[in-house]
C-alpha cells in the first residue's frame, strides 16, 4: 500500500506492553508512519482503553504481561472485530498457532525491525480497505439494481428517476431521448418494472436494425400467404407485447410510410396484420427511444409531426455522461461489480489516480463506453487496484492531455487552443463512428472547416 493511502486511512492503534520504554519507542515509530497510537500497560488496562475509545481498530499486544496476559486479553475481546497482532520475545510456533486460533491476525517475534512492523500493519490496513471497497461496491450495485441498473445522484439523474417513478404506473406513451449509450433501454425497462404490467412481456425492437421490407411484418405481423415466403401466420411485436410494454428503440430510423401505420395503431389501440381482414385489439404501453433530433426531422419532413406529439405524451431527456460527471464514481462501482460477475473475477476497486483519469474523460460513448473501458481494465489489472495504466489508451491519453494543459506553465492561448481543438475533434469523430458530417454538427463548425482541421492536425489516419 502506498504512503498516501496509509496516511489517508490513519487507523488508531493501541500498543499493549508492560515495558514503558518499548511502548514509547513503538509509539514514536508508528506515529512517524502516519498512524495514531495510544498505550496500555497490560490486558486489563487495554480493555479499559478500548471501552473508552471506539475508534481503536488495531492492537499490538505483548504476550507476557502481569495481571492479564496476551492470551487472556484475546479471549476477553473476542467478538469485538479488532485486528490484533501479538508480540513476544519468548514465542514458539505452538504459541503463535495458539494466538492465531484465539483471534489474533498475525504474530511478530521480538526484537522486530521497523520495516517488519510497518509492512505487517499496512497489509492489515490494505485488507480492511479492500473489504470496505467491496462492501461499498455491493451497496452501490444494490441501489442500481433497485432501479434496473440506472445509477446516479446528480440533479440530471435525479430528475430522470423522479419522472420515471411518477409515470410508471400509467399507460401513457413515453419518449426517451438522448445520445447513444446513455441508458435509454435501461430506463424503458425501469418503466416496465414499476408498472402494473411488470409480470407481462417487455418486448424491444431496434427500428434501425431491421430492413424496411421486414420491419412492417415484424411490428404488425402477417397472415399466411400475405407475401412470398409467408408460409404461416405470424404475430407481430405489438401482439407479442399485449398487456405489456413495447420499446421502439431508434424510432427516428423508422421509414415515413411505417410511421403512418404506427400512428394508426397507437390511436386505435388495434393492429391489422399484413394480409389480414380484421383489426386485433391490443393493450400495449409504448415507449419510444431515439438519439436523433426528432424536431429537426419534422422540419425536414423526415418524421411525422402528429406521430411525434403522440409519442411524447411524456418526454424524458436522458443526460449525457459528461453532463452528470459527478455520477462517474457511482457508475464505476456498479459497472465494476457487474463486469466482475460476468467475467467470473473478484471485483477490484479503482485507484485514486485512475478515478481522476475517468473523471477527466469526456465519454462520447457515454455509459456504454465507460462499461467497456472498465471491463478491459479488469482484464488488464494485476494488482489490488485498477490503475490508470490498465485503462484503454485513448481514455488515459486524452485525460493526460487535458490534465497537462491545466497544470502547464505554458500560457500560450494559441498552443493550448490547438491542443483542445485536436482533442475535441478526436472525441467527435469517435462519438460518430468517423462520420465527419455528424462530427461537424457536434463541434458546431462547418464540414469544410472540420476537414481542414483534420488535415492540419494530422488526424486523417486515426
């Protein structure tokens, strides 16, 4: 464990020994290591000190003392959860084994070297810290699971959760908007889980992942012989989601012709299969999600305005991760435990340096990118903590650039502006999968200006 961590924790240690000089020397030594100490001259005095000061967590106790020796002391404090290290100049292997059997966590023979006592205590501090970290990880994930995995205490996250809680019990359609990877499907599942439909089907479909020729049949179903290849009748997703919830993900990718059919289904609460002659009543709570600006699409006649109004009876704008940066530590805890369970590995906490890097990154891929980065870090980590070096190169390098700019003595606006521009262009290209037109819109510059800057900063091959 590093000195910084030891100093941060600073546990209080009770030194129990009948030799006054040894107590003073040992106390001065431990204080120099960053520990707080107090003293007792035998086991009975030590129990009095423990009763008076509940902050004492560790005990260094001599074996041979008058009134109450070390073994009797171990018996007297059994069940208190203290970490006791026994000390003795007369110890044998049998004595050490007996002490450990009575609840001691370690045994040191006198005389001991300063580095020996320090390493022993720091190992115990590190063990306690890791246990506390794992307990905190599990508590965070427990809170996340209570809301279907959506984690956050920021104002933006709280607003989303509050709206979900208010509207979950009603059948009104809900429109979830936000960048890719922000957790829109997670929130759709939370809506379903909190509704009176929770025991009924939750059906999700990505409108942009199914060819237009198949999407109509997938949504609304078809009768046998309705078209070539329709060898049997097929119930569409609306029918499959009857009495439950249907998530229409990436609704902005739905062809305009199907938008007309969708509007009719929503207004009539019934669906007619392709090739069918009758309408089938349905009771489906529709949740739509999109990363696109549907308002702009309406202006461009690419999305029906009446359908937009019908979908956004309740509109929930899901904030990007960069807009709720303070939620990153909570998300890190939850995602690490989730990934460790999936990988079959023990969860590993994140070091302070690595957390600073995670907090400095802009996360253009939002929570999904963070989850992937942490899974990779879990696979790479070899120590007790996930370090900055375990994170993906692009995360660590961009964070380093941002931190370097902030800490640099170079006050040249020109040089720093160029560094920031290069950083933002790389993030925009990453967020759009290399689509320069979309990246230019994110950067709020013209396409021509973006191409010029890409060439100027040597980003063409990245």
